[in-house]
């Protein structure tokens, strides 16, 4: 009975390390083998970097309390 109790208590400790998954990307011939991520200006602004930059700056200006509070 005691042996069974110790085995049941030890089981989570033994299985805790079994579920670790390798989280590093694979490399083939010295290069990353996965899909490259698209940038925001490539997906939402059709690769127009200036339009993306203007949208980010405009959003920042609307969050500025000094610009919103002045009459």
C-alpha cells in the first residue's frame, strides 16, 4: 500500500521532463529552413514602407495628450 502511494506520488515527477519539445528552428546548409515572416508593411500596405511609416506616426500623434488637449 505504501509502495503504491510512493509510486503514484513519484509518477508526475518522472513524467515532468518527458513532454519537452525542441523549440529551436532547424538549419539546413547554414541557413534557416523555415518560412520567413512577412513584415507589416508587406502584408497590410502592399510593400509600401512610407505609407506604413506614416500610419504609425499618425497613430502615435493621436495618442499624444499634448496634441489632443490643446484647444
